[in-house]
C-alpha cells in the first residue's frame, strides 16, 4: 500500500484508520477526501501527521467526487487503495439525503476506483444491518433475500452494497459489515454517546435518582456491538490480504449477549447492581414520543429501539477464518465493558459527546 484514498475523515472511524495507516511501517501516503464543512477540523488533525496526510476538499455525492480535472488525473494515476467509509449513519435520515450520500456517493467512489490505473483493493464499509428485518441467522455471502428495512439508513446501505457487488469483477473489493460500533476496547474512547450509550445514560439517570435501572427491549434478542479498534484493524488487514479479495465479512460479536444480559452487564459495571423491572418493548416502541418515556430512557431516539427488539444473528465463519492470521478475533462484549463504562463515567457530562438530538 503506497497511496490510499480515504473517505469519511475526520469521522471517528476514519480518524482512527488514518492514524493506523500512517503509524504502520512502509511509508504509506494518505489522501483524505473531506467535505468542505469539515475541512477546518480535518486540517487541524492532519497537522500532527506531516506531509504524509493530504486533506483534499471533495464531495462523494458529486460525480468525479467534485475534483478538478488535475486532481482527478493525479489521484487516479497514483492511488492503489481506497477505503470508502463516508455515509450518513443517522437512523432518522431523510431518504433524499441518504440516497445522495450512501448510494450515489458509493457509485461515484466506484467510478473513481474503476478509473484508478493501479488500484489493488477497494475496502468498502457496509453494515450488518443490510439484513434489514430478516430474522434468524444471516450469512456473509447473502444480501438480496427479499427483506424490508427499519429505516432509510438500512435500505440505502443495502442499495449501495448491491452496487458494490455488481462491480466486483471490475473493482477488486472487500466488503466489511460492522455491527453497532462503540468505543475502543482498551481505552473506551469514543466520539459520541449514542447507540448503546443511551442505555448507559438511562442507567446513570436511575442511579442519580436512587433507583434500580429498568430493562427496555426484547429480553431474548441478540444485541450486537463491536469496538472501533477491531473494525479499523480489520480494514487495514483487508486492504492487503489477497485472501480477502472479493469477500464479505461480518465484523460483529460472534456470540452476542441478549439485550437483557447486555443491559445488566452495563448496569453492574456502572451502578454495581442489576436491573429491576422492565418496560415492555411494544410500549417503548410506540410511546417513546411521550415526555415521561423520553425522560425514563434519557433521550433515546425512537428509531434505535428496534435494534433492542430484533432477533437476528450474524454468522462470522469467513471473518474468523480470514482475520485469524492477522491476530484478530471477534471481540466479546464482556471483554471490554469495563473500559467502555469507565470512559463514559469520566466524560458523561461532556457536551461534545452528547448527541444533538438527545
């Protein structure tokens, strides 16, 4: 890997990926394609990496990535690896915006890959939730199974992955499907307290009120999360391992806790006690707009509750087989719940980490 193009910088995963690429031996150069509104912070972060990291304004939603003819020719003539992370992850995203970034943006990146004369690998970050509303076990080779979707995020990521698969003969690609990404498994560091952190916020609120936390969600539904360092390490491995060309890998917990057990694990770690009582999931899903319920669940978005109620498991046989030679294995939640909660406890009042919609 001599010259990598990365989309999605300076987002949380993209930031860590760039750091990993530049800390490795071999002198890899990185060009980060950055949307205009993020250019300032991207350049601040890039300053620590010297001239090996180039910040280049662009837009995945535009044809030819909104690059000038000179920049297009320069990059397609030198980039050998593309990491496509840029996407709209908001579960409540409007369809038009999700379509532009998640689908059209992926098509525009694929066009760049096809034009890159020395391309060796395209690493595409999809999501395990292209499975939509499927139940039971979902396998890594599957995609189009007649499923419906919980939101526009899932449906547009499904469309995008279908496009990537259609062009794999032309563009050598590895598709990675993470579950819900949380903080670093060693330090607990994260960028934003959303997703499972809403559960932690409700536990913290209950503890301050002197009452036991309650359960909310379907007790037996697997709840799949994955730490960011595992996702980044898998991306770096996928970029150069020939065995991963053309493969699709689930980056998930191969033995996930149920929603009930995960909430209990968080409660034990934060509050020193297990939950008591339960709000039935149908009530949570249907009346989360009520002020009393929002208060009980600490601002949890209505759209996220579906992930606590969905009985689906993601098979990981390819991920286990192909990532094992790189010293990687699917991490289990109990292995990193302590640093996750510790980081939350130390930073739970930091406004920069609280989602704006909370």
